C-alpha cells in the first residue's frame, strides 16, 4: 500500500514539474506583466464575446469556456509562492489559449471582438505573440 501511494505521489510530482516546464517554454517572450494587468478587463470582455460568437468553430468556443472555468477557479495550478510563474500562470494560459483561437479562427475574429483601444490590441498581440496584422487564417 505504501509503495502504491509513493508511486502515485511521484507521478503527480513529475506531472506537475512537466506542467511548470511547459509553462516556462510557452510563455510569451518579452511581454510585460503590466501590459497583461492593464488590458485584463478588455481581455475578459473579449473572451466572453468570442464564446458567444456562434460563427466560430465549436472547438474554439469549448477552449474559451475551459479558459473561463480555469480563471474562475480560486486555486491555481501553480501556487503564487513560486517566483515569476506563480503570478504569471494565468497570463501564460490565456496567451496559449488565444494563440490556439487565432490558429483556428483567425486574427480578424479576435480583432472584430476586441472591445478596447488599438493600443490595447497591440499589447494583447505582444503578450500572446500574435501578429497584429497580416493574412487571416481561414475558419474551419
């Protein structure tokens, strides 16, 4: 019994470490956390508008619903006591989800639903690593 509990604990620890390493690898480069905090209200409105858009693929809307669920959870996957990632994990996960939304729905869909200023959209593009202009990706 003790061996099984030790094995489960070790597997959970390894899984959590893989999550931390993955978050470190996919985090936006050079993006300021201050930008993320500044555009947070617009970002939340953007996600809600994208979720309500029935013209977007169902997989995109499911990802956005899961993102909203994660953001609403009082417990983070990465505790806030961990330097850098503790407070930035939400911003990193939002960036990863929005990148996947742009890959499936196109940057024009995100731009069309953006409720904030052009400067805010440019900050969003910096944070998420998205191109603010260029050809749109076709919808599926």
